[in-house]
C-alpha cells in the first residue's frame, strides 16, 4: 500500500469512529436534556450535531473518491433533487 492509500485508510477509519462517537454522545445529551432540562446538555447537542454535519460532509467526499467522482460532485441522493 502506498503512503497515500495508508493515510486515506487511516483517515477514513478515524472519521467513521468520530461519527459513531458523536452520534452516541448526541443521543446521551438528548437523554440528559429530556430528563433534567439541563441547558448545558442542550448546548452539547448543538455541538455534536455541528460536528456530525462536518464529519458526514467529509464522508461524502471520501465516498466520491471511492466512486471515482470529482471532489465537488453532489452525492447521488441530491443530484436528482431540485430546490426552489
């Protein structure tokens, strides 16, 4: 495996771990907020959602790479949708 391939593999593994961790942390924060109405938990939910958005964006870019698509190509589920 080349250096670039090893790097991308390690990066993708790290990214998938971050998505999993942040999804679990968001769910736990939601439980805390529902149970105790803790404002810090509500703020944590927002932070975890923001991180998840960024990580999922990067996952989409890696999916483009694996499919041989351009970096700026839209994900398959968005290419046929139109918003006005």
